[in-house]
């Protein structure tokens, strides 16, 4: 084999190993994040817990006001109905 061809094949093999390791690490990191947040794949895909816009979910405005005022009973009641309210945000 020519030296350039062997060197090119070795570089390509290293690149493939690096891509595989990067992909594997990304998948594992995502899985651990989902596990740490106590979410399932279905919840993540279909319930959309992370909002794109402020006050996206129903009762999110009420929940954020309860948090700002320290009303723990109201926060608890709202979270029992919708556990994804903790991921909501306002304009700030």
C-alpha cells in the first residue's frame, strides 16, 4: 500500500472513532439529563415540558405569581395538577 493511502485510511478510522464516541457521549448525556429531571421520553416528546414562549402552559401565570409571592400552598396545588409548570418562565 502507498504511504499516503495508509495514512488517509488511518485518519479516517480515527475520525470515525471520534464521531462514534461523540455521538455515544451525547446520547448518554441526554439520557442522564432526562433521568435527572425525572421525565420520560413520552413526556419529553408529547407533553412539551420546556416552553418556547413565556406563560405557554395553562395556569403558568398563576404559578409564577405564587412563586414570586411565596404562596407555597398555591404552588403545591398547581403543581399537583401540572408538574411541568416548574419549567415555565415569564418575560424576565
